[in-house]
């Protein structure tokens, strides 16, 4: 019999004569670490500016996304690419400043004011039948989107009962209120909601730059509240404006890292934004150089005759969301039938040098040519100062380590009698846990010499707060410069 070691525990394998060490790459990852948010237009569904209830909703099933936001909407399509590339769950945010349809049921001066339950013009085709029998009415509501399902009332003898019945039994379609002073029952009516008196259609407008500005203003609160780390803004604006809005998301990433809530922005261009060496906003390499931030991941080209913003970007978000922290995206498969453009080797090299996540083609299909994102520092030109580029994996790994320490050390908050050596001991324990959870080489060539003391912090930088009520631990970690390709020279021997 033989043994193997799994997470430092010895297990016996009958009938096997070798020793294998299995390293759990996932580690003790907090469930909230790679929480994703995809922002885009929904033809229906709660819009971003609705403040009574949070507009962020967590989804993991395609059918519920199709039903809530409308099959074929940007959110529906983006979620599909997210899921089929390994995404698990993601928050969705409707970028459309939508409204609800309204209309009235009348009888002389009597009015029941109806407001559609959902946003957009979804409610227009719902049928309403009112049979007025003088002393009572019977109301029937028929939903064409649900195979003609009908909701039928009993005999409603007062206007108050009519309003109460609609709100209790048809709230999935309408909210009803009685007009001030109205007492008479509604009159006979047979038709679609769109034919009721004073009907005003619900709207689902495309997000404009002002909408994205409003969303950006609200994002820091949501990022902190929901622990969001991956943000995929599916921005459908003309090239220059889309480029400007993504720059605003870049600025958000910079400010969030400073605030202690780092995020990664995964984005793509609109149709036509794939031309290498164009030297303008249609050129992914040019755009990536302008964003120039480690937390902005630009993907190109588009997939399946659709733009990168709605396909490639959510696909990469899915890969990040569904993978372990120490996962390199290089050579990951991309599920597609066609690409917006098939890049030459020279063009791929240009994009990779610029830090673009580019999709390439081989005989087996499509894959990510190299899993880099963007340059090492915001104040440098691309690939200057050592030509260093980073993997999203490296950024995530550092963020994860810092988050792991933060969440664990927060268990001491409110405890009595915490001394400096207590904090130091806990930090040393956490570092051992992390080294056993990941391949140590991810932390550099000598992971036990990060600061010359075997720890990702300096022991003399555990300092008491000025009020004497707590301790500060200054953490830092430099990841390994992970190899992204293997150079191979082959000598072919020929016999004569």
C-alpha cells in the first residue's frame, strides 16, 4: 500500500505503489472573495435608480435572468457568456433608467389607477376584462407571456374590493389604487392594458453617459455592502463615449483600491473596436494603454458576431468567477462559433504586449492567447520599466492574501487584553495556512523571505493606534512573476 498527502493529512491508497502530494489550489477562500457584478441593459426588470429596494440581484440560473430582464436583452446575453465560461453566481444591475406602464379603468367618474408590476413595456400585452353586472363586477387578467394564464375574481361589489383583489391576487401584473373620491364600480372593459384610458407605456431606454455616471456614484456603497470584486460594465455607447466611461471605471478601481476594497474591471469594446494598430479608440492596444491600470482587464475581439462588451468581457468574468485564485487564464478555452476578427501572430503579440486579453484560434477552437491584463503602474507607459505585465491571477492572489489576513484579524476586534505578540502569532499562523493552501512558488522565488523575516509584513510594523485602543498591521505581498509561455527548441535528427 501507498500513501498520499492531501492538505497535510496522510491518506492510504490500497494497491498503489507511489507517493503523491496533492495541493489544494483553492485554499481557504472566503466565499465572498470573487463576487461578480455585471451591469447592462435589461428590457424589463428593476432599474438602477429604484431606491426603495436595492437594484442588485444575485442570479445563478439562465431561465430566471431571461424571465426577469427579458430573453435577448444585454443582461441575458452577457449572463449566458458568463455562465458557459464557468461563472457560478453574479449580481446583475439593470443600467436602463426604466419606467413602468400606467393606465386607468373607469366608469363615469370612478377610476382605478393601475401601475404595471414590472418595468419596461412588458405589461402592454396583458389583457384585462371587466364584466359590470351593476351590483358587482368580475375582473379577469390574462398574461400572454405565460401561455394565457388567467386570474379571475369572484363577485366584487365595491370599488375598494376591486382594488384589494387586484393587489392581493394579481400583484405580479399590477398595483392598483382608487382615485380620490371614487365610489362607483368600473364599467365594462375588454382589451389589452395598452388600450386602457390614459395609458402611458413603460420604457426601457438605452443607458446614456449620465446613467453610467449615476451608477458609478452608487457603486462604492454596493462594493462595500456586497463585497464585490469583479465588475463587468457592458457599455453600449459610441466609441469615444464608451471609452470615456471605461476610463471612469478605471478611476473607480484606483479609488477603491485606495479605500481598501479592490475591484477588477473587465470590459470590451463595441462592434468594430478590434482593429490592431489603428491608433484610436477602435484599437484595443491603444485603449489598454490609455486605461493603464492593473485592475482594468480589456478583452478583444467580439464573439459570435457580437461586440466584445457583451460577449468576451462577461466570458472572462465567468472564467475568473468560477476558477481558483491561483488559476492562470492563459490558454483557457473560449466557447464560440466565430470571432469578430482573427488576429495574426504579429497582431496577437501587439495585443499581448499591450496587456489585452486577446482571443486566438487554433485547430481545436478558440482560447485566450495570454492571461495578462494591464501594466504594472498607473504612471508608466506600457511595458516600460522592465516590460513587466501582470496576470489577473497575481493581482487576485495578493488581494486574497490581504483579505484573508483582514477577515481573520477582525475576529480580535472587541476582544480584551490583545497584545502585540498575540497579533504577531496570529499573523504567523495565517501565513503558514496560506503557504499550505497554495503552491508556495506563487509568492515569489523565496516565499519565506518576503521581508527578510519569512512573513508578508514587518514585525516592527505592528503598531498601536494613537488612542491606544487597537493595533495596526501593515501587510504587503509581492507575487511571483509567473511564466506565461514556454520556449521550446526541437532538434530533428534525420537518418540518411
